[in-house]
């Protein structure tokens, strides 16, 4: 069995809202991701996907529970966690006044990539992502497709074992989105662990090895696509998703029972 | 080594990006450097051309009145050379050309601006009569009869001019100067003729003898403004970079990118702070050099007595003191940037912050403020006074060190708050759906409460300072308590449809609380007096500040029961409704309990306008807020507040000054206050819906 790189147990986040008081954005979720796996978080807007991924990337501190990436807890060693991950989302922009090459160099350096290898790494990435032609142009002069490539390159700058993609295709046109999906598959082939959040069913169907359906801060189920099909009897992910969400809202026990079992299993594994 | 570290890398790239931003460079560095010479040049140009115009110009005046002929003689007796010798300082002043013209109606001509001024020469008798007439209207003081001086043939000259017309003002003051000079000549002459034994100029000679060196004198002048100017440069220079530093990054979405890298938040904030400091200090140095350059080029006039003689040690100490100043300016700017979500928001916050930071730097302009006072605990203000004390050459190393540490601590505090702002969800990410705005009503109130209280404060300030009729106790109490506090509170409750019982915490309390309140109020009152006394020992405060703790306004003409009603019962009800009712409720989820009490207390203190009453009332406000939180009800605070004020009133009527009791009385008061606090805590029933401590 391949190595478990991300382990999330009982992770919860509540924050304070002036009008509403305490808001529970994520309510104690459990999952883990392995080497060479694309793990999908599928959920509607406001389901808690981004909050979960922000906790994994240590932007937010969890209110309860644990998230351990490459053996480092997000709360105890946030900097070590961030060193071993690359975070990409539609909202993580690039510095407009740096060139593509400088951008990659900057991110390699502040992610503490070995100093003497930075120059090599930058050239490798420039070549790999097809940036060579515009490597010395300032980012604000690039087209959105070019920017996307630079963004990916900077996410990879320090060659992290874990990559987090938070709704990466939002705002991209079809071709760019496909290109990105292809790239993500290549990264999996290299053995990266990829956590991928989306609300687009086809994307999840095509890419993810395992899918967790998240709704109102809770993971309703977590399985491979085939496994989901089997347990619901539906073929399309859309139907499967709706089925779980409805069941979750009605409070039916069938789904929750499975989840509970997983959770206890996770905990006992951790205890050992 | 530094540039290889993460902090160094961040700083290096930030600097690189800054230098590529032409707009910022031009606005924040090039323009200020150009503006100063332009300003100086244009002002010296206008000054010169004004002088030239005045030299060329002929000012017209008329001499009228019964004694016009005599007046002309006096005017003619003015000798320009002699006057110039008398007054060496004004020797380079321009000699204006004054020309007398005939005028039948000088008043009308002055209005029509064809005449610059006129001299009305009155016979002494006429003038005396006028004076007596005026005096009769003004005050019933008897006018002393003057001996008959009619044999002295001197007229009384009245200069008539218009101060709202520059030329009139200039010409008439020139004439005034000439007349004074002529008068003193005439006086000396008259004395000499009447056989005065010595020269009039030698009578009662006063010779000032200043022991301060020229450098110290200059220091006293420069020291008043030095800190203000340096801070001004630091803030204006640093602000452009600061706006971009966090707020700009949020707007562009790059902050989230950098927050997910291995760079620690400390490094990120540190690099940004370094950048702001580098630019702020850089611009300050450039501006000061710029200034010195123009002083050197004589574009800025410097008095002859100006002498700067700073030793290397003094310069070092000044630089050392400006270090925390730069740190505060930088970290506060960065903090503002951290709290603003966009550029625009930063600009919105910048102006009030700018004023708030500059205001304490004015402390060095207050003549009597010494560093060895409470001012040493006020960041920025302490530096400005410290800088002046160094420039004047009289300083106390211990207090300099305290000032330095206090200001540095303030800078560190602001820096840490910035660090925290990078961990606050609300601040990092662009605001998503805002529920409060959609729901409106009660949900919106916590955010609007500040505005309401600010509005109330402004109204109160305006009324208190402007309306004479409000100066009396009765109208003032009715306006403030009933109109503003009670009316304002009810208006807020009505406007936001707030649940009145919850907002005002109208809940019953356990009987034991009443016992605690009755014992606690007078005990607390006495206990607070000791706090004031101790702080007065450490930091000398005016005597009146102490009295502020116990003496309330007590007009003797009102009967005791009415004073009790106005100063004890009504404040107990109305002020508690506004502050421990509405304000406390509005802020209860914004701050944790301790901060909540402090803030409610300070706001309450601010509403007492005068500086002397701020501290005692703020302390009372904190105690009242804590009482409300612990008992979960407003009623104990109402009674405590009323009893507190009643204690002061009663002591006033009984002629027993509470500030001068025996030490054992204060000790007993502390003991009772401590017991009461314990009792209240034991039987607490906490105010519902408070903000819980962070996980």
C-alpha cells in the first residue's frame, strides 16, 4: 500500500460573524490521501471546501481536530507543512511587476528550495511548462493562459509532494481548463498527492481517484466513483451527489453510519 | 547573508517590485522632493515681488481734524535715519512712500479705496470727553480727573484704516511706527527742555541676560517642531508603500499566494515593515537634506541668532529616539494596511490615523510639559518631548530610556497586531456574502453603534461648548441625560427594532447582589481616590485632577433633594441605559469581556468632555460594565452609579473632603471593595451572549 501523506481527523472550523454569532463552516471531517492520488472534494458553493483547504494550507487555524501533512501537524509546524505543499486556486494571483522567471525564482527561494539548486529548478520548470518564450516578460503583460502556466510553475517551484487545487478551473475557458486537467493528471503520474476541490461534476468524474461529497461542513461520503455508483445505484455523479445531499438534509442514517465507521477506523489507526 | 534568508528574499523582491512601480516612485519620492523647492521658490518670489511693489507704490493718506496742523508737524518731525538706528533688527525693512492728500470726506474715500488711511487729530479735551463717555457705558469705575494740560499743545492722533485691505493695513502700520518714533523723540526733547537731569533713554534701563547658549536657544525653537516634521515625512513617505504592502496585495489576490508558501508570517510582516521603514526613512533623510540644502542656498530665511552646534553624541541620541518613531509610524501604517481590504479602504483609514499619530507629536509645543511626568508613558508624545529636551540640552537619561522603551513597545504591539491580522479570516480574504447587510435591523446594529455614539458625542460637545444657556446645571443635565442619553438610546432601540429587555439587560438579580452594591459603591469610591493619589505621586498631576475624583458640580443654590435627583438618580438611570445598556449590548460580541469593559469605560469617560473628569469617570465606567457583565443585569449598575455620585454629593454637603481621610479609612474601603467583588463573583450570573475567548 502506498504512503499516506495527508491525514485529516475531526477537523472543524467555526468563526465569528457579527450578525450570526458562531458559524460552523466545517464540522469535524475525516479523510486521508495517498501518494499518487487525486482526492476530490465535491460540494456546492459554501459547503466548506475552501475553508477545509485553507486549514490544510495553514492560512486558517482549525478550531478543533487535526490535519497532518507529511507527518507535520498544521497547528504545530505550519511552516513545515507549507514547505511540503503547493497551493493553487483561482484567487491566488501572481505579482504583476515580476517577470515569469523572477516569479518562479521568488517562490522557490521563499519555500526554502536548496539555494544552490534554485537556478536549475527555475530553468527546468520554464522548459516543462512551456514558458521559455515569455520567461522575461512581466506578468502583467501576459495573457491569462500564460499566467496560468506561470501560476502552475510557481506552485511547483519547490517540488512539493502535496498539491492543493482549490477550484482551479473557475474562470478558465474550456481549452485552458482541459490543459490544466491534463497537467494535474501528469502530476499524479509523478507520484504527487493532489487534493482537488470543485463543484463541477464532470471534472470530478474525469480526474478524481476518490471523491468526498461535502455539504454544510460535513463529509457525507468518501469513495471511488465506482464505489459511489455501487452504493447508490446511480450512474452519473450528479445524481449520486444529489442523492447524498438530500439524504444528508433529511438526516437519514444510511450515509452517516458509513462515515462514522471510517472515522473510528481513522482514529484507531492514529492511536496505533 | 541577509539577502539569502527568507526575510531577505522577501525584502529584495518587494524592493524590486517597488522600484518598478513608476507611479509610486513619482508620487511618493520625486514629487515631494520637487514640491519643496517649488514651494520655497514661489514663496520667496512672491515675497520679493510684494516688496518691490510696495517700494514702488505711493500710499495716500489725509490728515483731518481740529489739530491737523499740529499733527502735520509731528509727522514731519519723524527722522528715518535715527529711527533705523534705534531699531537695528528692522533696518532692512522697506521704507514706504507715504503721501498726504487733501480729502473732504476721508471716511468715504477709505471705503472707496482711494485713500489708504487717514489721521484724525483731536484736541486733548475732546479725547478725554470721549473716554469719559465710553467709561460711563462700560463700568461704574470713576474716571480720575486729569489735571488741566491745555498748555501742552499736543494733539491726540487717531489712525483710521481698514484691516481687511492689505495696503491700508501696511500703510497705516508704517505711519504708526513713524508716529511712535516721533513721539518718543518729542518726549525726550520735552523732558530735556524742562530740565530733566539725565538723558531720558537712561532711565530704568533693563538689560536682559540670557545664560542659554545660542545653540540651546535654537534647540528650544527647533525642538518644538523636529519630531512633528520627522513624523510627517515618515508617514507621508511610508504611506504609499504601506497601502500596497498588504491592502494592495489583498486586492490583487497575491496575499493568499504568499501566505501558502513556507515563508512565516513573521518574515512576511517583517519584510514589509523593513520596506516601509526603508522608504519612510529614505524619504525623511532626503527631505531633511533637501531642507538643509535650501537653507544653505538662502532660499529659506534663517534668523541670524540661529546656531546649530550638535555634538556627535547628541546626534546619535536623536537618531536613537527617531528609531522607535519610525518603527511606530511603519508598523501602524502596516497595521492599517492589514485591516484594510482594499487600497480605497486604506485611504479611508489613513487620514484619521495620520491625525491621531501627529497629534501626540505636538506635545513638545506645550511649553510646560516635562518628560518627567505622565507624558513619558504616551508613545510619540514622549519622543517629541524627549527630542526637545535633548536639543535644549537638559535631559534625564532614565526618562529618555523609559520614553524609548514605551514607544518601542507601542511599535512592537502594532507589529504584533499586524501579524494577527494576517491570521484573521475576515481580513485575509475578500469579503464574501455579508449576512448582516442582508438581514438589516438588529443584525446591523452592532456595526452602527459606533456611529450613533460618535454622533451623540459630537452633539454633546457642540452644545456644551457653544450654548451659553446650557452652562447651568439644570438645562445641561436635562439635555444630556434625558435628551441625549435616554432619547438616543430609545431612538436606537426603535430604529433597529432591538429587543428592549435584552438590550437593556432588564433582569432581576439575587438579593445578595443588593447588599454588595450598597456596601460596594461608597467603598469603591474611596478606593479609587487612593488610585488617583498613588498615580499622582508617581506622575505629578494638577491638584484639580484629584478633586475630579470626588467633587461633582454642586451649585449651592439648589436644595439637597434636587441635587440628589439631578446628579445622582438621573445619571444612574440615563447613563446606565445608554452605556451599560445599549453600548455594552452592541459591543458584547465584538470584544472579549475584559476589552469590552475597558472600551465601554473609556467611551463613558470621553462623554464627560473635560480631561480632568475623563479618568475618574472612565474608571467608574469600567467598574459599572464589569458589574453588569457579572450580574447579567443593569439594575445593580444603576444603583451603584447613583450611590457613587450620592457619596460625593453627601461628602460635599457634610463638608467632609473624601480626599483627606485617614489611611485606615482607605484601607478599609479597599477591603470592603475586595470582599464585595468576591461576593459578586461567587454569586455571578453572567451576561448572556458574550464573546468567548479564542480557541
